[in-house]
């Protein structure tokens, strides 16, 4: 059930990003949205993998995956800043 939730969140973030890019007259909205999703998730996993060395960690949850998939690397940066402020 948890895997289905992750897949739905990622697909929804991709479609919402693509729709916003298409509304903004982007010439290739699906390619740009896919790039944003991939780079955001890669940044989230990189932070998660290096947490034992850096001491900075982000939990892999549906919310953090959705934010990083929708906003990309700036979304991961926002999550790190929120973790710094509220932790």
C-alpha cells in the first residue's frame, strides 16, 4: 500500500508540474517536468545517503518525496531549511 502511495504522489507531482509548464508555454513541458522530478528525488536520496557523514538527515516520507518531486532541488533545500529551523 505504501508503494502505491509513493507512486501516486510522484505521478501526481509530475503531471501537476507538466500542467504548470504547459500553461507557461514551455516548448517541452513533459521533458522539463521529468527532469525536475528526477533531480529532486536524486537530491533527496543523496541527502539521505550522506546523512551518516554530514549529520543532516531528511526522512523519506510521502510529503518529502512529493515536495522534492514537485519543486526539484529547491524543494530539497526548503526541506533542509525547515528541518534546521524546526528541529
